[in-house]
């Protein structure tokens, strides 16, 4: 788990710590935790949550596993409404949010001074990004048959006296993903769109802001993304592959991070961001802009960026290093230091990789002399675990795979999967079969993970055992992540020692 989500309230900055505790940082002071001990911020809306807290009129609101909470000044949390909430945003004397249940989504409003949750709109599909400005409300919607990167629409409507007027679609459709609507200081609506094949920023009047042949927004696996923000003078700051870009300028502020979380927050002429294991503030009132680390790890792990590929070399490695490499289906935020400190390099893309992407990363590193054939491994979690297993179900560069709580049969799982993931799971190829796997695999399943059926993992392990195929099954029962990492390291080290 990494540092997550940022919000400014005037000059006070808030974020989530690695243990999902909410932290407040005021200039000149040490960060302070605001949540009660053991309280974890993060709701289950759309499987992965997002936009899990906000601050309005000095009050902090947050989503947790069982509902929406208000935090008090004495570090207590009061349950306001049960349910799955996310994408929290201030409205006009109220809190706006997305609420999900088994039937679909709702845009809801909660009075700041108390009162019942009020439903503004309902849909069998999905809502996101409720964003309010003087009498107007914007939001996103996408079909229950799609993922938001397949096709997503931005809608606007008048919003007065707590009622939504006649809505109008302003962007997006079956062949366009329009996401992250936000009202600018000029009163205009802005949003990200992939209409050119790249997720770039647009204004409601059709103007492209800083068009470029690269993605300036992350794939929307979560709600609440903020890949751009506005300085107080109206200037726009965007995330790019190489750092932060000030729109209208060719100058990019370089950052020492493998990736930047899509949760920028602005106050005055400063932009806060989360990169790797640090919270940093970039001050655009100086030339060149000043980057100041305000929290997190004292140092950032070395990383080489190549066309969006992030490669962390082993700790203390020389410039011409060559090492065993772990290719991660999704960025391995929490355990990179664990493996690099033990002589491994860790590689990942900016977004989750498919099988072809994993193979391409491995082959690229072998061709560059960074990895040695027979010393490249692949690992993934959930649907990423499925990808890792599929990657070793065919001839290729991988010497072993680690699959954490893997989905074994996505099409079969799609009927019981979290609602958000059903379209994605249904489109994946058929189940992983033991007959196709001859490469050593480590299957790890957390018994607390009720979204992924443990029975499928156990059945695959039994089929591998019947074939005498090299494998290990590790069922975790509250033993913590260290046990899993130790088992994963042992697998890789045994294969290296046997070569």
C-alpha cells in the first residue's frame, strides 16, 4: 500500500498514509494523523475505491469499508451513512459523492449540517466525478457493459435548490473515453479525452490544452483521479511521462519518480503530488519551479525511465548493472525496496500490463543486457495474477511466476466479481489450466480476500500437484505480507541457485 490521495484546504494539505490513516500537514508543522487508531480510510465503491476523502468548510469527510464518516477534532469518527461511497467532493453547503449497491450507482448529496442522504440520480451503469460550481453540476457516466476506458461520457446540468436540471452530454461516447471533468477558474469545464488515441486535456468549447502524443492521464481504475489542476492565476498543470507540465509552456518540471499518482492538488501557486514513497510540493512561483519533499521516505529508490517503463535497479548497482529481474503486471509499490535490497531489479509499466506487455518488457531488458535469460520472473495480483499465470502458460522468457490471490477463470468469475470488474473479466480469455503450466509458480491466496474464490486457486494447485508440476500453494490467514514476500524471494533464489 502506498501514500494516496491529496486534498488542499487553503494551505493545509491532507493525504492518506501507507496504513490508510488520514494525515494533515500545515506549513511549518509536523504531519498529524486525524483518524482513530486502526481506522482505515477507503471505501469499496467500484472495487478499488478512489476519492476517499475530502475537506469542506473545515470538516473532513471520508469513506471507509462500512460507510461514510465525518471526522471530529478529537480524532473520533462518526458514521454518517452506511454503504459504499467514493469520489467525495464539496458542493453548495453539502457533500457530493458516488454511492454504489448491488443494483447500480447513485449520485448523492449529504447536507453538511446533518440530514439524510439525498439521491440526485440513479443508473444501472456507473457514475463518477460529481463536480459542482455556481449552479452547475458535472459528472461522468459509463455503461454497465463497459470499462471507463472503453467509453465514458461527461454530462452537465443546472443544479439549483438541490435538484438536477435537464442534463446534456458534452463529451464522450461508445468510442471515446472522456474522464476527470473539472471546472476551471474561468468558469469553463475541462476534461480528459482519448479522442485522438491519447488521453489529453480539453476545454468544453473543444479547445485542446497542451496536445501531445502521450497520455496525460492514468487509466481510470479508480474514482477521483486528478491528472491536472489549476493554479490560482488560472495556469494549468498536467502530469506527463517526464514530470509535470505547465500548459502553454514547453518546460517540464522533471521529477525523480517512477510514476506520479493521478491525484494532484493545488493551492495558490503550488501543486502537491505523490511520487513513489514521497509527498512533494512543486512551487510554481519560482523559475525554475522548486520541488520540496514534505513527507515520506527520506530517499527515493533509483529508477530508469524508458518509454514509460520504470526499472528499479538493485540497491548499490553500478551504471552497467545486470541482475535478475521481476516484471510486475501492475506497479509493485510496496515491495520494490524489499527486492532491490536483495539483488533484484523490478520493472513495471505506468499501467497494468497484459501478457504481451509483460513479454515485451522482459525481452526489452534482456536485449539491453539488463536481464539474463533464465533470470526473469513475472508476478501479479488478482486479475494481474491471472495475467502472470497466462504469461507462463506459453513459451516465453519467464523462469517463474508469482500469482497473489489470482483470478483463475475470469469469464466464469465475471458473474460474481465486483460489479465494476465484470465487463473486464468477461472479455478475458478462458481459465488458466494446469496442463499449460510447466514453469514453477507460487500461488498465494489471502483467505480474507472474499472477492476472489480461494477454491479455484486450491483446485489449480491440486491439478499442478497431480502433474508433478513445480508449484507452491501458500494460504495466508492473517500472517501479513512478510510471509508472502519471504516465500516469493525463496522461489526466485532457489531457481537462481539451481542455474
